[in-house]
C-alpha cells in the first residue's frame, strides 16, 4: 500500500519534496531529507497529510455504514458505470496492470457492483474507503467511509472518462453528492427529494446544522497558502478550522467541533480521530498550488488588455487585490457585495461571520461555475454580471477582455 502511494505522483505542488520523502525508505521519516530543499520534518508532514487527505475517514464509517448503510447499496446496486455517472472518479494508478488491461479490453464488467467492490478493495475509488472481507468465500464490502478527496479531488481522465491520475485539491464538479446520499436505504422520501435537488458539483455543508437547504459549489482546496480567511464566508482563520468542521459535522468523523458564533457543539463518539491529523492535513493542503491556465486556453493579447480593465474601469482590484487576488486577510464584505445575493436563504446569514470573502482568483479557469451558488456559468458571465450590477459602463470588448484575463490566471 505504501508502495502504491509513493508511486502515485502528486500532480501539483511539492512533487520533488514528495519524491524525496517517498524515496527515503519510508521508515519513520529518517534517511532522505538532506541539506537542500524544505526541512525533512515539513516534507514528512506533507506526505502524511496527503495520506490523510486521500485515505483517512476519521472513523466516519459510523455515519456512512452504520447509519446510512451505504455498503449495502454499493454492493448491490452501484456498478462502476453508475458510480462514474454520479461523478465518482477512479484512480488509474491504483489499478494493477491486469485490471487496467481488462477494463480497456472489456473483460472487466463495469456493469457489475462486484467490480465496484473490487475497485474499493484496491483503494481505487477516489474519496471512498472500503473494508472488503471474505464472507462465505466471497469478497464482501463490510464498511465504507468517505475522505476529503471525495469532493476535493478529481482525475485527469488520462485512462478513460472518469479514470486517470489524481488531481488533489481540484474540486470534483461532476460529483453529485446529493444523488449519492439519496441512494441510502436509511434516507426517507422527503430528505431524498432535498438531496436530489442539489445537482452535480454542489453540497450544502450547513443543512444538517440549520435545516435550511441551499447548496454551494464545491470549491478548490488548492491555492490557499497565505490566505487567512477560509470558506466563502471567511469563517475560519486557518484551514484546520474548517477541516475540523467538515470532518466532524459533515463526514461524521469521530471527534469534536464547537463554534460559539453558531451556537454549535458536536461530538461524535468517545475517541478523537480528528485532532491529531489536522496539522499534517493542513500542511498538505497548503502545499497544493492553483494550477496555471494552459497557454492555449486563453487569448494572451486580450488577457493583457483585460488586466488593465481589472485594475481600472472594472474596479475589480479594490477587492481582488494583491498576488492572491483577495483582500481576505483584512476585510470581509457585506452580503450585498456578492453577485449571488440577494438570495433566499442567504448563505452568509447561515455562516459564523454573516459576511463574504472576496474569492481568490488563481486557478479560476479550472472550476466553473462561479460565485458560491454557481450562478455564473462562465467567466464571461462573471464579467457581464459585474458590469450590470455595479454599473461599470464597460464596452462588450472590455467585458470580453476582462474574461480572458480571468481565464489566464
Ligand atoms: C461532501 C463534500 C465535501 C467533503 C467530503 C469535504 N468538503 Fe471541503 N468543502 C466542501 C464545500 C461545499 C465547501 C464550501 C463551504 C463554504 O465555503 O462555506 C468546502 C470548503 C472547504 C475548504 C475551504 C476552501 C476555501 O476556499 O476557503 C477547505 C480548505 C476544505 N473544504 C477542505 C476539506 C477537507 C480537508 C476535507 C476533509 C476533512 C473536506 N474539505 C471534505 C465540500 C466538501
Ligand atoms: C466589493 C468587492 C468586490 C469587487 C469590487 C469585485 N469583487 Fe469579485 N468577488 C467579491 C466577493 C465577495 C466574491 C464572492 C462572491 C460569492 O461567492 O458569492 C467575489 C467573487 C468573484 C468571482 C468568483 C470566483 C469563484 O471562485 O467563484 C470572480 C471570478 C470575481 N469575483 C471576479 C471579479 C471581477 C472580474 C471584478 C471586477 C469587475 C470583481 N470581481 C469585483 C468581491 C468583489
């Protein structure tokens, strides 16, 4: 298992660091490191964090297995074709050569739930962690849980659509979390209707807290180094705050989260499987940089003109300032500054701050749709919406140029 993790290249940042650490022989972080490069401790922490991000459930099987009974429905009704159709991804690098060949040649049956169980046994389904045991001489899925990678990783489709190398930190905007939860035999019809209303790429991380229903788009978990205002509403000053929130209150991990501003205090179980993992998890996420835009994906000349609009007539830079394109470290904004507002219910009002953070824009090319509710389908829509709502008086050419600039970042 360790071998397969080390074989898996990290698509984004710190590839060299991880290679060094993996090549170092594994045993307790000794060896490797060396005088050049980041401190060995930090490199080891990042490797540990990647393992947690991809494979750790924090004991949330208590929720996904004992309560939602997802292991039953996966074993009987979720063939790989179904799993891929609801946006789950398969890590091609976890597939042994014979399985990969079988999938290519069609001898592996992608319409059988048994194949899904086999893929879970290989740790090949991104964000799902299964325990497969032999029951009556047959492989049976006895436990299943989810990891951070479920929503915040995708794959590069290099093997086939939905099957490829992991892209950690990239939001899975194909993933229909609501449709997945609605498969549970433990969810009643009324709740199913709510989950099925979300659609792909969205999730409501507050529904089970306040009972209101309005999902937000799954955001990237990359490009957050140096930003001390986490989530759309800037609820936390570091990633670990929100990681604990999600691990405990959303995934069902064993541990505690409390937030006086929301009058919220949740404890699952009697042991804490979350706290000790937060430093490594945070270190890994901070090592994930926003992916740069492919050169062929935008018009460079238009982007250069758009940069002038961004800093000038568009007034974008008043909020999206600095190298990270956000004033998040000093300012949060009233709901009215979000182009998705007014909305009912207001997402800001459901949060701890009741405000919005101006979104960091690095990597924006990669994750349409935009704004927390996904109401702008493209960056052209974003630019046009600002022009209208803020009465900027931009020409169609300036709007188009501004969109090209956003695409280039
Ligand atoms: C079921 C889907 C889902 C899972 C699983 C999930 N997240 Fe998220 N994550 C979201 C959504 C939706 C948001 C947006 C919430 C908000 O900003 O209010 C979010 C926000 C975040 C943010 C804030 C990003 C920013 O721009 O400030 C971070 C960091 C993050 N998640 C990390 C994690 C980690 C680490 C885990 C595992 C412990 C995890 N998430 C598990 C859906 C998920
Ligand atoms: C008054 C502050 C302010 C100004 C001025 C401003 N923005 Fe924003 N921007 C925000 C806030 C706040 C958000 C988050 C809104 C949300 O998610 O609902 C945001 C979100 C965005 C997003 C969505 C990013 C994502 O990941 O979904 C883009 C793109 C964007 N702004 C571009 C621009 C452009 C281009 C301009 C100039 C025309 C501009 N902004 C002007 C505050 C501002």
